[in-house]
C-alpha cells in the first residue's frame, strides 16, 4: 500500500540568528496565517543565544516546521540551505524579527494563481526607530513583464526586500543569494530576470522592523563593497540582455556609489582609502555620461561637486547630513 506525499503549496524560509527577543512573535505571525498549506523552514545560523532551542521547541508543537542547524555562515548561506530542502510550489522568505499580517500569504498566493505569474509581491511597511516608510498601500494592482519589473525594482516602485513576495520554486531555486549586503536586491534582480510575468499588489502586509543594530544601520565595513559589485553586475546584465533599461541600471549604479562614498566619509576616509578609490573610479564612469532619463538634482549636483573637489563635497555632505538628521549620519 503506497503512501501519498503531501507537497505543500508554499515553503517559507526563515534565517535565524541571535534574535531570541523577537523570534517567537515573528514565527507566531507566520503560523497564524489565514493560508495554511505551507512548510516553515527555520535555518538556525549558529545562534549563540536561545534561538536554536526555541526553533526546536516550536517544531515539536507544529508539524509544518522543519529546523536546520548550521555553523554561522551568514544570511545568504542560511537561505540557500533552506532552498535546498524546500518542497513548496512557491517559495517565500521572512526575517526572524519581522511580523506578517495574517492575510499576507493568502493575498500573495491568490494573486499568483489569478494572474498566472512567476513572482507575486505585496506592500511593505518599513519601520525605523523614528519614522515609517510605506511601499505603498494605494490598493493598486500592477502587472509587469521582465523589463518593467526590473525597472520598478531599480526605481524603488516596490521594495528591494525578498520577504514581501513569493517566487515559483523553479525561479527561486535557480537563483542563489550572494554576499551579506544588498543580497536581497541582487537576488530579486536575478529572479526578475528569469521571470516572464510579475504582479504587485501594494496592500501593505509585511512589517519590516529596522532596529538600531540592524545590518542596514551599521557603519561602513568592507562588506558594503558588495553593493557596488552587485550594482555593476546589474548594469552589465542589462546592457547584455535588456539594453532598453540599461540607463536605469546605470542610474541605480550611480546612486549606489554616491551612497557608498557618503558612508565612507561618515565612517572615516583614512580607514578605507582603497575602498574609497574603488568607489571614486566607479563614479568617474559617469562624469561624461549623458543619461537619457531625468536625473534628480541632488544626484546631479553631488556628481558635479565630487568631480570638482571631493574634499569640499565631503565637508558639505557631512554638514547636510547633520542638519537633516539623515540616516547615514546615524549609522552606529
């Protein structure tokens, strides 16, 4: 007598590392989803707090939970190892200190099936210590082809997160997470490049909490060089396979290098001279380049001023950041 193997509609992969104060509420928001046909893969990435024990305890209480324990290798490795065992027809990701609205996966699965898409995206609420950003909650639904969706990613029409969306298993497994900075952006770019049809329903269902010790709030380290490495590869990919949006990719690369230089200046240029030289060389590619799309004045003037005098640029940039209480000036 043969047994029937139940393949879940959805696999949810959660990398877990040292978030014992938040993990129970995060996992609880997943387990209480209106949509219930899923497996939950918790990848304990060498946590030194109680996270590993919490994951094992939760798995004993709910048969949908699978736990992987690994030595600390970073979020990209944790997600990739989760992908190796995922059985679902669709795959989603969640960070272990974020919270989902109860109907998030119900909405994403519904739209994926209704519109027959490769990637289904919802809106995100990005919660900083002192402000909230919304992507976008107008209740509008948009369908994209590959080029349109990559443009929407580059221009932040929807978030860069990998967590507020689901991917068909075929696409999710054919893309690997890389690096430790911008890994979501680069993964999304490569996934969208494999997709034929994408839907974005901007109802806000994912609550992304940016804490003071979050990776995105840390001061400069060599890990940040991933950002310009990935943005350059994105330019090269667009030039090769989607030339119609290469200009958008170059503008994104320009902004990424300006942001990196700002962070180096804030963190202390003398500590990171090699990294500053690399970003400066990258930026110089745009000194004579004529964009076919409209450039925001702040980026245009930043490029002109940096070309004229990096030292004057550094002084004025720091003064502006302090006056405006910009995020980059508060990185710890």
